[in-house]
């Protein structure tokens, strides 16, 4: 059985942020796929992709750690841009921080 890898993406919505109406909602997103091309093909074929929205926090030493992972469907009708994640993060369990 073939199992896809997880690709780290960054999603920018066309919806303005509630806290700052001059900025768009942005968040890290993980989806199944080995390459960005696979993700773009899925978006082109289905108009959406299933994955997980990721919440990150900064540690005192400036490292980003993922603290939450929530299932989410990202659809083209509400998304302006999906790209490779421009920063790296580790899961909080990997670094042993409590946030």
C-alpha cells in the first residue's frame, strides 16, 4: 500500500483577519503529498484539499513548535495562495517544551 508523505504548506486566505482588517488570515497547513505539484493537482481536480491546520508558538530560544493540529479542508473558493511553508517547526513533543 502506498502512503503519501506530509508536506508543510502555508495558506493565505482572501478573508481579512478579525484582529487586523488590513491583513489576511494566514496559517501553516499540512497535507498528504510528496511534492507541491501533487497538492496543486489535487486542488485543480477537486477544488479543495484535506489536511490539518497547524498552530505554532515561539519558544524562548526563537524556535517554532507546533502545538495543535486540527483537521481542515482548504478550498479554492476561499483561498488566495497555497505555497510551501516558509519556516520550519517541530512538534512540541520533539523539543520537550510546555509552551
